[in-house]
């Protein structure tokens, strides 16, 4: 895990002091809200529907127990006792008072955290695979790359006022768990097929929102040493040519679409040729310094199979179900990574109370080398658990109310805050997620249905990533009522695809029944153990549209 050096610590402290002065001037009326807005956004502070919201950066989703405990302290001291984990691996507090924000930022700085570049038209918090450094299908841990980009992009003098926000994701694995194809820029670590050299596949122009697009590969292989210069070229082209007359057409995906991928590549390569690579790219010593922070923990030499765990699973069906659903294979023999769901049936997806944070911090400290991860699905991960200790971990999670065995299943629903919090939302997301989870609360049924990703957004901005949900739900306002469009067939992996609408929008109360009809159609048509998305691809949308039309007909009667 990366640790602040003297520059990092001073940089964050100076930023806290600077913003404290700005807050004081806003409170005494020296700054109007219009004048204050760009200043607060540069520090992760939004004005939402009912209150301010503070978004805290969790670079590439990695946290320590100490940091999580500090978040728990902030949650119960300055908020309403909980925090909300987002689809970009950040954490949000929904109820801070403006006068308290400088003190909160100071507490974050105490544990090497901040809110810089979690909002505004800048390069945002860099995200990565939640199983980075753990996954067996990984070419290399992507977190050193993510940290390098974080340091390069932090207050970059040329890219502080971009046409629009710019999101970067990095993966080191063959299977894309970082959704790189729906980011403004995605990087995939790979080996050159001829030389074996490690470099990057570069993807640009992905994104969701009102104009969803899948990113285009603009460099099949970029040598590792040339990364920052190439990113500089990409950003210069976007910064100089991206639209500023219309914020809805200002993302880099629009530029790539309007001029074409080939022309975009030509302009990037032209800009790249002008750059003096050695002065832009990171020195080898700096790359090595950063990488050293991500060295594997002190694993024990253990057998690949744990007899103790096998015996415990045989004696305890609940433990067996948890391991089957929430365990992820570890590259180190004798260890396992465990996904910890923040989606109990009836709960708010991604929410975690202060008490739960403290309990989880204790578990991570004792059983996972003091490390935890935040996932894109609004869950947490214990990345380094000895297989022999899984029964103890499960018991501790159960005592804390964190042992839901539904990772990747129908009740593991992604949902934005929606109209309960967000000033941009046009419909609720949280109650819809809760009702769907209740509809499919039977654990045996969930396991029978198998992997199924439902993603819900409360407006066209798509913070819930509904476009790439196996089932996507978009809430809109229609004639004074909340109305929900259902899409099918989305995918955020290496097989990235955008979902297609099944038909007209439906009222909120009809949504659980519509999802039930879709799932029933899948169960009727699946073959040879197919997962939901596989059946959709094979059978096409027509049978699901027929089932959906029947739901609409019944609702109209």
C-alpha cells in the first residue's frame, strides 16, 4: 500500500488550510455560492438535494484498517453514522455541515486521505481491479501504474480545467474487472507477444451517461516506460479540442466519435511525437520506488488446500454458501480473497455504518494483513485471508452483520443514491433496489439463478452504470411520476456491451414484477448451466420483450 512521503503530507495539509480559508469566507458572506462552487468542487464537496455531500478519494480502491476507523469516526461525529461506497471505489458522506468540512479534511489528512480530484473537470480518482495483486490471471499488479498516474495527474497545471471530468481505470488481468472500456481512458497491462515486454493496451472514449459508448483501442501496445508521455498527448488533444460550448457533449468520447477513432489516434500520435519523452516520463527509480510499496505481504508457505476449511464447510451450510459465493481464488497457495457484501436484503446498497466499519477494520487488521479493498459493485474485499482462518473470519463477519452470501447474485444490486439524495436525480434508486432484493430474498433461489448483475440509475447521468448491467434500470420523471426503463444485455467486462431497451417505461411498483418476469424467462430458456448473460446473448431479446410486454399489459388492466 502506498505511503505518503514528505511532499505528499505537506501538499495535502496545505490544501486543507487553503480550503479552510475559502470555507470561512463563504460562511461570512465574502464569497457567494457561485464564487464558492468551483472551489468546493475542487475539494470534493457537492451541494446535493438536502445537504452538502463530501466525496473522499480511495485511490484504486485500497484502504488500511486505520483509514477505515477514521472514516467511522468521521461518520458518527460529523455525519449521520454511516458512509456510502460508490461505483468508483470512493466513499461519500451525505450530511456534513459546511463549517465542519475543514476539520473533516484535517482528520483525513491524519490518515493519508483527501478529497482532491473527486469532483470538477479534472482527472478523477484512478480506479483499478479490486483483486489487484491477488488474481491469478494477472500479468502484473496494476496499482503501481494507478499510483503513478495519480501522482502525475494531481494538480497537473495543464489539465486542471478540462472540458469535462476525465476518468481513468487500470487492469492487469485478462478478465476485465475494472470496466476499462466504459471509462474515458482505460489501460490494460499486457505482454508483447514477440518480446514478452510488459506494456499497455490503451482504450479511449468509453463512458456512460446520456450518450453511452464503448471505448476504442488506440494503441495495441504501449511500452511501459512511455506511459506518461502518451497520456500527456491524449490529454493535450482532448483539452485543446474537446467541446466547451455544451457540457453534455464535452466528454472525450464525443470528440472521438465526432472526428473518428483513426483521426483521434493521428492527432494523439502527432502530439506524442512533439513531446520530449525523457522529461515527461517517470524516471526508472521513481517507478521502482512506487512499485516497492505494493510488494506482496509476508505470506506463509501453505498447502493449496485447507483440510480445516473443508471440514468446517461440510459441517456448516451457511459457511459453505458464503465461501462458494464470496470467495475469490488467490494466486498465493493457502490464501483466498473474500468479497464482503454491503447488500443485505432490504439494506441500502453501498452503505456502511460506523460500527460496521470498525468491526470490518478489526477483521482486516487481524486476518488480511491490515488491508481491504473497495469494489466497483459497492462492496468490500478482504484480499489476503488464510484459508484455515476463513471460518473465524466468517464468524466475525456474521457477528457484525456483514456475512451476506450474495456476491454477484441477483440481490447484489448496484444503485446510485437517486432522488433520496441527489439534486440531479429524476427518480429513486434505493427503494427500487430494496424491493427487488426482497422479491428475490430466498438464498437458494438466488444461487439457482446464478450470476446476474442488476444496476440502477436515478437519472440519465448513469452513476449506477445501468447501461452495462445484465439488467439495467433507468429512473426518469414522466408526467409527474417516476418512470423506469429496463435494458437487457449490458456488460462491463472485456466483452463490454450496452444494454438494449425492452420496451416503454413502467411505474415504480411494476419494476419488481418486471424483473421477476425477465428472470423467469431466463430460467425457462437457459441451456446446459448457462449464466443469465449467456442466455440473453444466445436467445436474443425477443422472448424477454414478450415477457416484458405481458407485464405492461397486466399493469394497464
